[in-house]
């Protein structure tokens, strides 16, 4: 058996109680052994990777994004706007998205995440204008080509401005089209083995862009096929007001009424919940994706991470779409999580290790995956390696704290299933400069075409 000993890391965060100071033994895409200080591999190893200058983490897991939005970063008409007018400004631009632009946006976003130490991505794609009906197929092909672990969520919008919703007519689909395509995508792409690289979940966009019927039908379909359910919820106070006016219910009551309050569901943002709602979410095991930068950019509020976790909800981390972050750097997002949570909790109530936990095991739990998100025997060998070799780290003492507090942003090496995807801070799968040039051109075309 081909074995690799990741030997004597400078520091390591396992996201569990295991001591991995002696390193990790990798074989056949999995972690075979976790070695405590002074411990040696139990058998002969075929290769050794000297990790003495590396801080080692489980590959980071991103639980919410909209890859296509990388084409509308720092977009002038949308700058400095609140959520609803921000969306209404961007919808007409996004409506012109083409398959080629979408493929480039997906690849750029995934590689950007990879370079930040991320090995598993979840994307929420809900935009299917005419000509882009195969948006999820395009993403599936891209993620398989890159060899990254991905949960692609088939989003939907069915409530246009004509029916009291927010999106324009040109980007909504009928319920039958949405449900037929959802079934097709699950059957075509969703992998069920325990080392799945590609999963599909169902993801109506938000209460203000779909009908209650599509929410109910999606929940039934997800249960029938045993796949995840995802949406945006309780992001802003405006959304609370919308739900009360449109449905006569607060967002969580609405969610409950359409059959979504269960452990199959994970919600992006999850900010404006009261105490009773937090308890109900926890009792149901519903997951929350905390999106710190996006919540700060759109002045949405602060997720109640500690109360949600205490109630029983898995809580993970997400960069959110690049029109509201505007980067896709998950390691930077770990720092943002620490900083924003320190505005809610005392310093000893939310630590740098809590922030790292959100982006690793917390996120894996949100995606209902027990094979990633931590370093332990039997888990997939999805691992991120950082070096403290930039001026911002000079003089640092605790390496794990330095990653978060000094602000690491670029992984030195990344492996997925034991395969190197990044070495010496370079993406091994293609030409990043060419990808950026093509992507920038696609962004200009999309913006100038609307
Ligand atoms: Zn989002």
C-alpha cells in the first residue's frame, strides 16, 4: 500500500480531541493514522512529507456561495445598497448570464476557494435564464474536472415581481420545470457512496422569490431522494416584514409550515431568530451557515452562533456570493467570524479555535457529512497546509492563533482525497493567470451587455 507520512507538523488543528503532533499517515485517499507527540507510524511508509514548517488543518468546508456572482464583484450600481434594492439592481444584470460565463465563474470561484485552503464547496445556484437551463450540469462538469468535493444545490425562483416577489419575470421558472429538473439532476449527478465528490441538494432561493407550493414540493422531493435542502432565511429585518405581510408568519413559522424544519435543511445567514425560534431550530437539528462578511457588507446583523450551537443546530461557515463579500477566501472568513462574533460574545466565549471549528467540522455537519471536516482515522484525506512565512506572521507565537489573528489567506499546500491540488501556493490543475484573464473578460461582457 502506498502510504504518506505527513511528519511532525509545526502545529495542527484536528477539529476534535485527537493529538496529531506526530503527524498523519495517509493511504488510499484516507487518513490511516493520527500520531500523537513522539508516536511513530505503525508500519513502513513509502513517502514522507516534512510538515515542520506547516500549520495543518482539515480541508476547509464552505457551505454557501453563489459562484456566478464572482462576475459582479464591486459592481458600481449595487454598491452601498440594502439587501432588497441591492438584489433588484443586480437581477437584470444577472439575467444575461451565459453558459460560458457561468462555467468560468464556477471554475474561478472554486479555484479561489481551493487556494484559501478549502476542499469542499457548496454552491447555491438559482438563476436559470433562457439558454442557461443546464446551469447545474455545467457546475457538475467543472467540479469533477477540478476534483474538488462539491454540494451543488439546485436553486429556484418562481415568484416574480408580477406575483408579489422580488425577481423579474425573465429569471423565474414554472414549478413543473423546477421540479422536473431537480429530479433529473439528483438522478444524474448525486453520488451516494461514502467518499462522494459530488452531491446535489434542492434550494429554493428564499421566501421572497418562490411560492409556498415549490417549498413544499422541494421538501417532499428531498425526503424522497434523501438529499439536502437549502435556502436563505432570516437574513434581514426586511425579510421578516415581507414574510409577515405575504404569509402572515415570521420566516421560521413559514419554514415550518412548508415542511422544512428538520435536519435535512441548512439555512444561509439565520440571523433574526428569537429565543423560541433558536430552540426550535436546535430541536430539529436544522443547520445554519454563518456568512460574516456578507452580513457586514449588507449590514444584515450578527448570527447567534453560540445560542444556535447550544440549542443543537450544526453551525458552519460560508463566504456567500461574491456580489456581497466580495471575495471567496474561506480562511479570511474564519477571521471575520471571530471578529464579528466578538461583537456579540465576550472574548473567552468565542475563541479562534471556535472560529476554526465552524469552517471545518461545523460546516461538515451542516452538509451532513461525517467523512470530512476533521483529522481522524478513516476520514477523507482532505487537508490544508499553511506557512507562516509572510510579514504579517513575523513575531507570532501560537501558530494556530496566528493563522486567524494575523490573517492567513493563502494555503501553501492543499490535498483532496490524498491528491495534491496546491503546492508552493500554486494551483496544480491549470493556468490561474489564463483563467483570471478569461473570467475578467466574461465579467466585462456580462456587465456591458445588460
Ligand atoms: Zn446567499
